[in-house]
């Protein structure tokens, strides 16, 4: 077992050696939408490694492709679905953002201010800044996000098909 600290939680959580960072995040009851189901195709499991980067598995080829596309990418960025915990002393933080899962999700928030940045689930760009009022016209402008999500889902399906056919 290895201990991981998820920032904002004082107590470390224990995860099995070689388990993915996402296991530690979920053990802290933090939400991680994982829109692509852990295939390295989205922004929704993006974390920042504050300590212990050398206690994680090396950056995967999929992360090498995905991380540069993320709007909030930093040198310490990793994808929690790809990075594995190999040693003690890893500390991570999660971006304080809300990932949009469909433009229609915002309908119930019309007329309210965004409590935190609402960001694109594939590349993490800010769609609605914190404090901005959510309007019907802005939601209509965000219809392209639904198309992007569909494209990501079809890429996920083709990865799954290919992995089945390789077995
Ligand atoms: S869940 Fe999509 S990249 Fe990790």
C-alpha cells in the first residue's frame, strides 16, 4: 500500500501500489467525472502533482498527446487515469472547476452566477468564468460542446473496438 495526499484533505489515503491516482481521489470522496472513461482523451481527470512526482509512473504516450491540449496544463500536470502510484509521498491537487457534461445541464442555472469556472470537458478551456451570469443565449452558444463530447465518445468507442479486436 502507498499513501497519497489529495490537497484539501489533511489525511493521506492508502491505495494499492501500482493503482491509478484516480483511486486516491475517489477514496477522498472527490468527484472526478472521467468523461472518457479513463482513456486519456479528456480533461476531466486532470490533476496537479504538488509533491512526489518521482513516485508516479512515467508519463504515458497518451498523456504526451493529451496534456499539451489542456488549457490549464502546467509542468506538474498529470491525468489521474493514467498515472500510477509507485511510492509514498505523492500529493496532488484538483483544479477548482466544474466540467460541463452537456450544454443542457446549464439550463437549471439560468440567471445564476457560476460559482466556479465552468470548463470544456475535453480540453479544459473556460466556457463561463466564475461569477458570470449564466444566460440562455450563452447556453445556446455552447451547443458546440455537445458535438465535441460526441466526437470524444466515438473516439472512445473506436479505441474499445480496437482493443477488443487485438485480443
Ligand atoms: S478520464 Fe479522460 S483522460 Fe482520464
